């Protein structure tokens, strides 16, 4: 049976932004459906804070753990309907565009919540707080077992209590998360063999001066954050480090056995059992893309970001984007952005078909939150800009060869993409049609960013012109039986539903 | 196969699951993916395209490289699945292929 329900608001994502938004909405008396694919709240940054055994070694500071527990408790207290371990299958705007429109979400409940049962939630508003994912890094051998994202090491530590054990543990790439992981592994007794800095040497004239002035501004704005960064960097110096690495390759018969690379003109080889790579994080735009919202390319982040107003609202729609999913700014700001989105949503809903008196109740709190958020942004943004300048995204093809796989699911190589472009595929979606890039199980989550950058680079056009992979339901591989088990006939749309661009039923498209 | 991963704390493994028909004790805070990694598996099935392995990459629900069959449901994301008593996990290498079972 497809279970149907009606709520005031749906929040997708239970990280800092989603939890903050949820707490505000519930405290204001709105009925909220919180959908999250993890089995416990916290998102990626607070992952495992709730579930880790008490005797496990702490991974984050006590203050951070307190914040996580407080956020989780706030959403629990408010009696929110939390669907943990649930997968969003589809999201639709129904009715007319504009503030009176509604949102329909189709999602699969978790196995331990009575089975993977399909649900439809109709709501007056939607908060998308789906956070960040790691920016793709392309190199030969990257699909071998034993090559993972640094984020995967974080995840295994936080949820599962696992650390990689030496010998042969190598980190490659750059960025704050890599430095943090290096220091954590060291503290937990894992010897990291080497760190490979994959970025080119940027000694462009003027770059040094720009870096210095950004550093000065960042130091004035957020000295504590920079001090933490400096401590991490100092701790990391004890690990062997290769700079300006190029031609990174992972080798092995059926799993990684060794890596090779060129550093300071010398080709080297290291035995390797786990290679964890990292090139910063980008917004996860799967749901904002599915809803056909407007996105713009941000050069500094080398990623598409959904277009919203200062409160995270998407133009006139009843849709808000909060946290890193609306542009990378980190967890402390994500909490404020979630809170602000929640307050703005309450104001918007109360403004529709309600007395203006109740709408004005939340205005002073909203204004205060807006002011706090802007102060926090002013404080933290210079540090973020400095970090972005120190760790710019790697050129997408720096370590790639024609044989390098870009789309892991469909095993589409850079060479195949180049051939498609040469044959007239003048955009990301044309390349997809030619090659199946982005058409596998992950639905382009992992390769979409890389594909846009490759197409833009090859055609010499802006990434906005190169375009992004179109996202279609189902968002995760879904069994026909999940649809058939529903209480509506196959092909029958929900009343008044349909995507703006096709108008066909979610069921028909899901099965097709 | 010598595992790359080691468990940090000394909590008792108290959850009973099966992996490819074999009874296994799991820790309550594990996911199916971290369980399989701890058991020394570095991939959970063959790649649908060609003879390579389909390897877990992100462990946060994005890459779909950790797909396996959990409680008869193929294509389950092991990294999102908490271990619970009685869970039946079948990795791609241990599972009969579609042709074989047809």
C-alpha cells in the first residue's frame, strides 16, 4: 500500500540545516515530515554522534557533540515525524507555480520501519537540506576497490567505528577535511604512509599578494578557525608529503596494490592498500535539479548552486534550500541557514490565508535571526574565501587519461566523452545521450560535476552553457514491486500532480 | 583477504546477521557496508558493466558502489543500512546470477 499523508512542510535532510529548520517549524506548530536517508540524525558532519558507543574514542570536540545532541533533541522534543533511512524517490511541484503551489514527495520508508513501503507526502512547503558531497577526482585506477573518498574514511570512523590500518594508507588531494582526517588517523594510531598534494603549483604573479591579503582579512574575521587550521597543518607536517603531484595512477589486479605518480620531476611508486582522495565538497543538487529549479555556476566552488534569496527561498515558490546544499559554507552557518529558512517559511505560510496578526508574531524573531546570520556570514566568509583560494578545485583533467573512467556506474571514459564531443555532443545532456554518462545507478550524482567541467573545458564555453545532467525520478533504483504495491493503478497520476516539464505521471516515468 | 580496516572500540558484537549464508556477529552501530569492510571485503559485487568489481567509494549514499542484496532486496545501498538482528546480506559475488536463478 502506498501510504498517503498531508503535512504542512517536508524537510529533506537531517543534518545541521535540516534539524534547525525542522525545530523552528515544529515549534511554530506546523506539522513536519522529516525525510533522511541516514538511519540516525546528524547528516555527514554529525554522523554517528548519536549512535557511537560511549566508550568509543571521541572524534570531535565536546562542544561539537553538545551542538549535535542539542539539535537532535530539539527536533525530537517537537514531535516531528522523522522518516530515518528513507529514500526520496520523486519530488513534484503540483498545482500552479507560486506561493499557493503544493509539493508532493514520494519516498520509500526504511526496512526497519516496517518494510520498504512507498509513501506519498503532500505538503504546502519544502525545505531541501541535502548538504554536500565530495567533488570528483579523476585518475586511472580510481574505480579499483581500495580507492575511496576521504569522506568515506570519515563515515567509516563515525558510523561503524572503523579506521584504516597500516601499512599502505595514503591520502591524496587537499583541503581542510583531508588535514582533519590526517590528524584524526594519527591520533587513533594509524600511520599514514604519505600525503600527495595533487594540485599544480600556483605561483602565478599576483597570486601570492592576493593570498596574503585574503589571509589578513580571514585572520581579522575568524582567528579561531585559522588557528585550528594552523594546528592541523602543523600536526600534518610529520607525515611524508609530496607536492605538485601529477600523473597519479592506482594499480592492481582486482584491488589497489600500489600507486605511481610524478613529484618534482621524479616518477615514484608506493605500495598502497587504501588510497583516500579529496578535492573539497560541492552542493548535492539532486533534488533541486529534479524540481527543475534554477542553478548558477560558481567559479570559486567549481559547482552549480541553486538560486535562492537571502533566506534560502527559491523565487516565489514554496521551496527553501538550506545549508551546504545551497552553496558550501560549513556546518556552523548551516544551522543558522536552516533556522532562517524555517522562520521565513513560517512567515510565508502564515501570510497565505491566515490573519496578518499571526504572521507578524514571527517577524521580530525572523529579523533577529536574519541579522545574526548576516553577522555570522560576515565573520566566516573571509575565512571560507581564504580556504577556497588556498585549495582551489583541481583542474578536472589534471590526472586523467583517455582511459580514465568519469562515470563509474556506466564505465564511461574521458576518451569516450571526448569522442562524443568531437562527434557533435555540444552539452552535458548530449554527451549523456551519446555515451550513457550519468545514466547508471547513482543517476549522475558522482559524475555530473566532472562532466560539466569537461564539456565546458573542451568547448571553451561557460559551465552554465555546457549545462548539467537532467535529473529524473526515480532518484534511487526502485523495484517495480514498490510501485505495484501502491494503492493506485499503474499510470494513474496523483490528483493534480505532474512535473512542470512533462506532466506525465510519476508511476509511468518510474517504470519506463 | 587481509582487511584494511580495524574496529576502534572493544564493544561486544551483539547483532546476529548472515553474510552469504554464513552467521556473523555485528556491532550495533555498524552499517552493512562497514560490517562487510570489517570482514575484509573490499567490494560487494561485480560491476554491472564488464568484469571489474563494483567498489564502495563514498560510504554516504552517493556513489551506489556498495549495492548488494539485503533481505531479498537487490540493489540495496549497504552504507545506508543499519545492521539489525536477522538481516540476510548477500554480496554480488555470493549471489546466484539472474541467469542462474532463471
